[in-house]
């Protein structure tokens, strides 16, 4: 019996790259200045970071490119002050979430003000019973695995009563797998299927169908 779903935000419920260019431009140009000015990155690395900045959490990008602590602090300072103020659209199937049984808990990794502003711009907070930001810019960051574990304890849930839905194999899929929670990877757009996810779906309607066919809830 399904009692809760832990949802990811970016590229699960809205296309992270849909932030309007004019809104992102000042931020991206400041980021480029820091990366070019630090003297420790090749042009190809800078291009890759600029390409991934909407797709992956900054800690993951930093690991991938071996960013020094000094550069990470400077980049973090840019993001910490940045919030979006524009209209954003969720994926058109967002209302399917209302049909998924159990607690709806959103857990999103990123800079607090930026992630919270995305939710305001999207207008989707009302779909969720609880929203948790795994904030990269706050001390004592726990990460998704620790947050998921705390949620299991707080709501007295067994791992098999929960499903993790997200796009990123290195983030929520990995965290769910380590706790024995079934993980469903949502493959929006050009996303590659990760073998580590228990199941794959293309959209929220297929996710709902997957839950129903597993007998986790009565068919709608
Ligand atoms: Mg994501």
C-alpha cells in the first residue's frame, strides 16, 4: 500500500531550462566571469559547466570538474543571492499529482532562495503536503538520503510504502536505492534511462498507471 511519494522538482515537475533567458542572463554572465577569472578551468570545462548549470545540482558539477573550494565559495555566493521573479510553467501533466494517493512530499536540492522562488513562480506548492529544500547554501546540509531517512522515521513509513520519483540517478534515485525505497526515474525530454532506477516512466500519467498496476492503490 502506497503511503507517500517523495517528489523531485527540477526536470521532474518542470523543465529546469525553461527559465527565461533574460531572467537568467545576469546570473549566467556573473558565473562565467568567476569561472573564467579563476584560472583553474579549461574553456571546454567552462562550457560544460555553463551547459549543466540548470540540469545538475552545483555540488555534483563541482565534483565532476574538481572545482576548488575557493571557486565553489565564489560561485555559491552568486547563487545564494539569486531568486527568480518570472512566470514558470510546470510540465502540463502536473495536475496528475492530485490523483496520486498518499502523502505528497517534495524534496528539492539547490540554493534555498532560488528553489523557493521557483516554487512561487510555478504556483505548485499547493499540490504538496510538505516541501523540504535540501539547501546547498546552509550549514549542516543533510542531503536527500538523510532527509528521506528522517521522513521515513517521522511518518513511520516502511521503505516499501514509499516511492521516490525523480530524474537524477546521482541524487534522489541513489538516495532512495540506498534506503531500499522503490525508485522511479522520470525521463523528460532527452534524459537517459539509468539502470540504477527500479522503474522508468515518461510522464506523471504513466507514473500513476505504474502505481495502479503494482496494486499500490485501487485503479482510478
Ligand atoms: Mg531533478
